[in-house]
C-alpha cells in the first residue's frame, strides 16, 4: 500500500512539473501579446514571477531526488523565460567594465521622496547612491511638487553629480551632460506622463525618455475599499482593475512607440517636405496647414505626399500632435 502511494505521489509530482512547464510557456507567450486583447493574457503575464519561482522549487526538488530526466521539465521552463530572468536578476561585475562611450542611466520612482524623516534627507541619500554608482543620467518619476517643498532645493541635492536638470510636472531628469531640448507630455485618460531630453554627449545628441506608466492599481483599490467600505476589495473588482489598467498601460506603450520608431520620423520628414514645397506660403496659419495634412493622411494615406503614385515601405502614420511638434521644432535654414 505504501509503495502504491509513493508511486502515485511521484506521478502527480511529474504531472505538476509538466503543468508548471506549460504555464511557463504560456507566460512567455503572454509577454508578446498586448493586454488590450483581454484579461486572461494580462493576468498570465503578471503571474510569471510566481510561475518561475514554482519551477525553480521544482528543479531543486528533482535535483535532490536525483531524477535527472524529470529535471529537464523545470529547467526548460526557466530557460524558455531566460530573457525575463536575465532582466530581473542583474549581477554587477566585480570591476567597473565601463568604456568612455558608455552612458549609465538610472530610473527611480521617487515616491515624492517621502521615505524618511524629510524629503531633503531622502533626496540626499538618493544622490549619494547615484554618485557611488557613477550614474550619468537620473530619471525621477513622482518628483514632489508641493507648496511646502522647494523644487530648486531638492534639485540642489543632486547638483554636485548632476549640474544639468529639467523638471516638469511630476517628472525630472538630471544629467552630467548639457540638456539642449526637452518635452513633457501627459498620457490620455490618466495622470501618467513622460519627459524626454536631448543630451550633448561628446559629439552626439542622445535622447533619454523618462516614463511613468500606469500600474496595476491593486494597492490603491484595496486602500480605497478599506477606507470607504471598511472591507477588502472583492476579487472581481481587483480583476477588473487589473484589466482596465493593463489596457491603459498598453495604449501608453503604443504612444511611446511613436517617439522612438524611425518609421514615424521618416513620415514626418515627408510631410514637412510637402508642406514647405506646397503649403507654407505666408498666407496659411500653422493650424490650417496641420489640419490639412492630417485630413489628407486620413483620406489618402502617406502616398498622397510622395512624388509618385505609390510609397515604399518604412513609414508609419503619425498623429496630429506629432505633426504639430515637428513643425514647432522646424527652423528654415
């Protein structure tokens, strides 16, 4: 009887390891699927840390049991998510292997520097860490903007390491290199925002983008239920909040893609060239020109602005705010 129970336990353990492998593969696939497709894939992607920890435990279990063949199941699960593991577990080298061309960028949700006795003391502590880590550019989200706090004084805590800085809204970027341009923008439907700067590094111009994306919202929802209803938030409400914020976060990422895709830059150059040759005549206003370009884009696509009847690959449709931004930065030679 005891042997049958042991065999049954081994069989269930192997099946469990197989299910954990399947879950890990689904999690890997979920990372390539937009949360806008639905709640299932978003929740699956969020569960990846737990799934991988269970597979790690299974690996140690089978190693102790010396079941080498079964060890391949959790090992395959971990290797299939190797990119995620490498991103989460970053080992610092024993020596600083930086070259002169390296740019060390750090990003931190400052949480209003509200983690100590005073905001200034917390800011000084963060500045010390950045100096020891030899950070070149520091991106701060949730930078405190309150009546009882001086923004200049907070930025002054970082001045010895970062002589150049830009602060707008709840975002700030501090740099050891000159800042020649910047832009702050809020995402639609939320208070989240991003701030980008152009830095002069050597003979090159480097753009750094600091982003504060939407979170899952679980912590704030639970706190609201405790305060307003004196109870825990129901599971359905939590799942709905995760789904809503995951969709919103995906839309924010899509908006960021507009900033970094070379295809959109090429499209804006095409529109600017067409406007200079056919529309900018001193009679039309900028809103009239941009509105006309946007309407033609929606009606006929980018081929309308090319010299021929067709257009090659490598272009992406810009939004009207990107067109305005492009014209705003343009200067006639």
